[in-house]
C-alpha cells in the first residue's frame, strides 16, 4: 500500500525517511537523520484553570527540530547490535547558550530474529510504540493518549519478541534511584521500579495493541495502573481509521483517574494528507469533556512539506468561547534530511 507509506511519511512527527548512510562496511552501518521545522503558533484558551488571563497571540516557534544518528553492526547471522543518539534543538532563535536542549533518544541493544530485541537507555516507551502510536499523527497537541515519555526516557530496559503469527509481546522497566541523595533530598521511597507490558497484533490492514503501565508517582504518575487498548485499520489505500480507549484508576491522594475514548481517520490523496480525531475524556470527580484535532499536510518534495493544524483540549476548568475561537493553531514547514 504505497499511499499508506506516503501517509506515514507526511503525517507522523517521528518520520526519518530521509536518513543518509554515512558509513557502511563489514556489516557496520552509521546513518544520520533529522529535521528542521519552523512555524507560527497561536490561539488556545484566554483563561487558564486558575482563572488567570493568558496571552494567546501568535508567535514564531520551532516545531520539534532534531538531529540523530543510528548505528548497527551484524554480530552473527542472527544477531545484530544497534544504538541510537538523538538531540532536540530550538531552531527558531540563536539561543547560543543552550544549543541542543534535550537528549531525546540515547540507547543501545541487541536484536535477534529468533529471540527478539533487548535495549537499554533512553527511548520511547514500548507502551507508546506498540499501543498509542497510531494516534500520534500530529506535530503538536493533537494526541490525548499517553505519549513517548510514559514511565520511560532514561534508566530503562525493554524487550519485545519477534512477531509470531502476527503477535508481538513487549515488557519494559524503568528504575528510579535515590543513590547519592542525603537528608531532605530523599523521598523515603528508596529505589522504585515502574513496569509496563502488553501485546501487539498485526494482520494485514489491522493493527491492535493492548498494554498496561505501572504509573508510579516518581515518574509523574498517580501511583495507579494505566491501561490502553488501541487499533488502526487500513480501510483503503487512501483511508485509514483508528479507535482506542485508555483508562486509569483514581488515587485517594493524587487523584488523576480518567477514562478516554478516541476515534480518528487519515485520508491521503496524491501529495496531500488530512487527519481528524475526536476524544471524549471523563475525569474522575471532574465530569466529562471533549477534545479534537485536525490537520492538513502537503509534500512539496520527498523531503519538504508544509502543514496546518488545529486542536482544542476542552479540559474542565478552562473557559471556552465556543466554535474555533479558542482552538490552538499551528502552521509551518519541515525539511527532513
């Protein structure tokens, strides 16, 4: 399905289709990839959850520009070693004191076609990769399910099996340590491990992921389990649909309980791609709200595309004027290399 490949290249924020091989010899390979993305953003609610006035005028922004390297080497007929290093930088201003502002990926691992893949370091959570990724079709603010950093991003070890009859099983742990902390710096929790795991199924145009995450407080969670079931279906070469749900229990101390249902679709025609998603979010003790996002993307070339996105997260406690008056908007261009 060539059109589906185009849709992924145009829409997905993590596209690295233009990666260039810098070195390849004796089973070893080094690739460089990245993107420079600039845009203008504006809109959003004029009043926050605390009732304070917020300036929502337009501004020139960087849209998650990045630079990365991938390395791999064949160890045996079945086993290969690999690594990845990726930085994020703010490209819309000089910013010489800061330079690269985030190490977004930094991990290494071993891959076996027979036994699976083991990796360690700083990487996107496996829950995201195998469950919520079908909804991550926006450059900014469109995703209402858990994203890449869920109990991940450093001090993590992950493993996933080879695909067998369409099924892939994954498991990951993240370690939080208080080593070296003294006195008031300690949280009296000692070492904490957050685990996640699940199953992904792929059969023809159908893809379904089921996962669970131990969302510990040390990692920004509420100490309760988080669950998700999400899938996508390639209806035609031009149309793909997605449907998912995610929920988490309410904690007596930290709150945070919710149930979210999302539905969306992507339509591709020629160099154009269009996306639309709707979410119903029910937060414990806060009632329900709606969120939506839509985007339009055009490929001027294999590496250069322009975009427009709209998104509104109708969260409880935020005053909205209705219609599109409080919708966040983003427009700009990206060049992949």
